[in-house]
C-alpha cells in the first residue's frame, strides 16, 4: 500500500474524530435505538482496536496505541469511570465539542 497524501490522511483523521465524537456522546432516555448503537459501535471500535481501527489510524498517520489510550481516557473521564473504561461500556458520556480545538493524537 502506498503512503497516503496529506488530503487522504486528513480524511482518515476525520474518521477518527467522528468516532471520537460518537464514542463521547451522551446516551439519554430520548436516544433512539439507532443512535445508541452508533455510540456503542464507536466505543467498541476504540476498545477492541480491531484490524480496521489499526488501518484507519495508520492511514491517518497516528499511532493506534496512542489513539486508543487517549480515546479510552476521554470516554472514561466523561462517563465518570476514569481510565478503567473497558469495564464500564455503555454508561453514557458528555459532549466533547469544546475539546476538539485541543484534540491531538500524536505523542
């Protein structure tokens, strides 16, 4: 596979940002089933770090381990379960909109 150009890397970076937003979304009583599944899928994407996750991170130019650690820490902080988020899936999370100006996945 050839090295992606800057525009392609940016697209893959936006895939990660959207998954990050979804994973940090708050589940509410009014959340419909589809939205709840999107949130759960995004959280599981970061938790499981499957081959698709690894590929997207690599195409984005990010270290997958670092992205996963940052995402899980963020999800855990917003859900109130700290860094042991893997044990508390599906607990809900707050809005991340104000944090995206500071979002970095590089070490």
